[in-house]
């Protein structure tokens, strides 16, 4: 059934159907362009496509247990090639190295898959190298360009790819999967930003911070996730995301807006918010987010954030 197809990718039913249909019909294009906002699962879909294309048990539907599926899941399959996923500029030498073997048969899979992400990081020389490959596509290779900003790609490249467009998810996604509406609102439908975090933690932290906004003590959250030892970096990232979301919401409400993420905040008396120091909260969030990639003391940073958050936005809902 479609609702359970390619279960490692949430939603995007129409895109799954298009890709699976190409496999079932035996008419897989030589190149795809997966495009849409960042965080929608485009790269994960590309990896699932490789598994579906090359599954030894159930072609078209990854079994997740055969040799090809297991190796692809662990990113150790010799025929699944990822280029550019570290965020560095994609240079012509990188492209030439990857495409140099495309005239050879795949090592183990039916089809070799090359994923370039994000494709807009290709410069002029590397783009021209890809274009040459698209003009003379090798029979045993499928090229998947993943792009968050497809307008930055050469038109001659996009015109030679089958375009698969990705849009933010919503709770009525036709796949029938259970998409938590709170998570969807919190991430604006781009679940990729929270993909590595536990859903229970996300919802618990979000509820606790809504409680703090309503006047609850922040130290319960601090003591649970940020003790003197074994502080939780994932929880810190969730707190930052939720704090940004709540800050945005109260600013929207202040100016008479209605489209907010946390609907509970509509009952917040705006006159109890410390507007004079609201910029301090935004600055704190930015500074801590930047420091997460450095040697920051997570416990001290999150204690500072949550106490400041309480002092500035706390009101009895």
C-alpha cells in the first residue's frame, strides 16, 4: 500500500509514486532534479530511490534487509555515490572523479546512482562537466541533482532532468501517515530540521517552554536535560528552535497577526511581555546557536537562555 511505501521518508506520496512508477515500468530517466526548500527529505528520498531501484528481494520497494539495502542504509554501497553533502563548493575535479567510472558497469547494483547535493554549489566548470554527462548519459548510471535553489542551476542542466518538486508537508498529507500537526507547525512543514531528534523530547520540551511562557519555573527543564554532567546537545538545539518559534509568535501577536505556530500563546497578555529587553532574547538565541559549533558550555548557555526566556516572555496564561 502507498501509505507504507518507502517508510523511511515521511509523506511526499506523489513523489514516491512517480519514482516507483519509473522503476515498475522499467523506464527510469537518466537524470532527476529533486528541488524544493531545505529540510524536506529530498536527499533521503534519493537514497531510498537507490534502495528501491536495487533491492534484491522486492524491486521497487526497499526490503531493508538484502545486501544492497543494508549497504545503502549505511552509506557503504560502492554504487551509491554522494557528492557535495558536506556543504563545500563542488569543484570540477570532484565531478570528473565521480563520473570517470560511469562508463563501467556498476560494481554490485543494477544501477549506479550519483547524488549531488546541493547542486547549486557547483561552479561553472563543474556544471559544464555535469552537462556533458547529461548530453551523453551512461546507461548504467542515474544522476540525481538535489537543489534547494534550482534557479541557480544552468537551464541546460535542468532541461535535461526529470524534475521532482518537493513542498512542505501538512497534516492532511495523502500518504495516510501520522504526521504530528504540532511538529509540522513548529518546522513549517520541513521536518528535516528535527529529523535526528526524538519526537517525544521535541514535544515535551515544546510543552515545557509553553509552560514557562505561562509563568512556570524553567529549572525543571534545566535539571532534566542540562545537569552538571551529560548535558544533552540535541535538547539544546530543540530549545533554541522552540525559543525562536515562540519569539516569532509573540511578535506576530503584538502586531495583530493571527498566523502563529503555538496557538496556546493567543491567550498571553501582551502587556506582560518585557518588550524593552525582547532584543536581548533574540541576541542570546543567535549567540548560543553560533556557539553550538564551538566549545560552548551547554549547561551554562541553556540555563542563561531559559532564565532569560522566562524573565522576558513569562506571563500567566
